[in-house]
C-alpha cells in the first residue's frame, strides 16, 4: 500500500527531471537566435557567418545523437546523461567567454552535442522508467516544456540584450546557469531496470540489431517525418526574431519580445496535444499538424509574395497558428513514436538515428531558409510550407507507426505487464 501511494510521487519526480532537461536543451538551442545580430556587430562578421553560427548547434546535435544512442545502449542511460549536462555547462561558459568567432563556433557546436545527447537519452530513459499505459501522454507532457524553453530564451535573452554590447554574452551564459538545475536533479537517478535486463554488451551487436530489416523500416518511417518537420521548426525558431524585425520594421530587442508573442501559441497547443494524443493516436495527430501548419505558412508566404499588406497583428497571428499546429502535432509525435517502438536493448540507438535525421533536417532548414531568405522572407516561408505538405504525405503513406495502434489488446496487456 505504501508503494502504491509513493508511485505517483516518483512518477512526478521523473517527469519533472525530463521536463527540466528538455527545457534547458531547447533554451540552449534558441538562445543564440536573439544574439545573432549583436554577435554580428561585435565581431564585425558577415551575415553568412552568422547563419552558419546558428546552424552549428545542429551539427553538434547530430554527433551527440548518434554517439549517445549507441553508447547509452552499451553503457547505460544515467552515465551518458551525466556527460550531457557537464557538456552543457562547460560549452555554455566557453560560448560566453569567446574572444573570436571561431572560438564561439567551436563552443556552440559543443552545446549542440549536449542537445543531441539530451533529446535521445532522456526520452529513452523516461520511457523505460515510466513504462505504463500513460507513457505516450507522459512523454508528450515532457515535450511540452520544450516550448517553454524556447519561449523563455526569447524573453530572458531579449531582457539581457538591454544590458549593452555585452548582453549577448550574458544571454549565452544563462544557458549554462540553467543547466545546473538538472545536474543536481540527475544526481539521484538510478539506472533503468529494463535496460539492465535487456542489455547487449557489444556495440557491434547493437548496430547489427538496429539496422536489421525490421528496424531499418522503422528508421525511415520515423526519420523522414522528423527530418521534414525540423526543417521548418528549427529554421523558424532560429530566425523568428529576424523574420519579425524584417516584416515589422522593428528593433532587435522588440523582435525578441515579439517572438515571445508568437511562440506563446505553442503553450495551449501542447495542452491540447497532451489531452488528445492517446485518444486520437500519434499518426493522425502528426498528419493534422503538418497539413494545417502548411496552410498558415502558405498564406503568409504567398501573401507577402503577392505584396499583400499584412498588419503586424496579422503576421503574428499567422505565424502563431503555424507554431500552434506544429507544436500540437509533429513536434511531439516525431519524438515519441520511435521511443515507443524500439526494443529496450536498442532503444537508445534507434532514437539516436532518428534524432540525427531530425537534427540534420534542422541544419538543412536553417541553411535553406537563409538561402531562400536572400530572395525574400516570402520565398523562405513558401519553402517551409512545402516541406510540411511533404511531411503530411509521408505520414499518411507510412502506417504502422504507433505501438498502441498496432498490437492487439492481449499483446498490449502483456507489454505493459512486462514493463511494469
């Protein structure tokens, strides 16, 4: 009876660890966006270098994702999570103290390594620790806090920029300071029992299993939608203040605060996702998010292309609803579906390969949006609308994506009994 009473408290503790971890990771991704213009001025560098600086975090995330996935299957989840948080803190401090653009690029790449590790291992770990009938909803709740991380990066970053020419350094340092909280919380973590039970003691065997015929099918089924979603999501997140500055003709600080208004749309969207994800199913939710997001991005993109005069409020609303439906659908589902499908013995590796595809999409998105953006923001937004349509098509074509949808009632009960 005592154990039953304690279980909700323990569940809440693990969910809070996952939530603060994802909050810090998303904060560190987005905080550079408010600092790009001040960094350009501080180091007297070109716009192309600034775009590259914004993209480097995804290079690091790709490296962190693939390495941490395999290593977490071989050596355990908790030890890799410790390396992750130390990377965040060290790289964040190094970024803030950088004396030239090359040094800043190096440390921002290391921040990306931490991001890649975090998104792979924290979801792998939590899915095993909280393996219940509500696991999908629990993972959606954790992803909810990614929106807060980005939202607060705009808010706190914009505030720190008011401190003067060195404000961007304080903004980057804030990511390292925030990482101290999950460092303390993770000190009490115990290793996943499911991982211990299913552990494979050979990296070669892990790689062989994850690339087997069945799992290769999962790799492309999960990685392509993740890749397509991140093209739009990360480029919008990274350049949202830039987009608003250009479209509205406002200052750098005002652009950061206006981005808060747009990103605030993701909060109610995440609540909706949490409430309906298990009832509607991840695949349907993902398809819905993709297609409706493409509509709002297309309206704004084609409207700007044909010189329609949008008011500031109209631009914020159109971008806000684009973020809303992205956050309600593929933002959650692309992360959750792989971690539900793979066996515990290769779950980290499977999640790592798919996370790497997503981060590669983020890298491509930033570089492509920067390229198209040279022809105008309208072309960039139309490009992102098209990627959402492709994501919708792939999601509809590729069925068999959700373990809850694919196994019989008896098999489902057996699965939950085994993972209890």
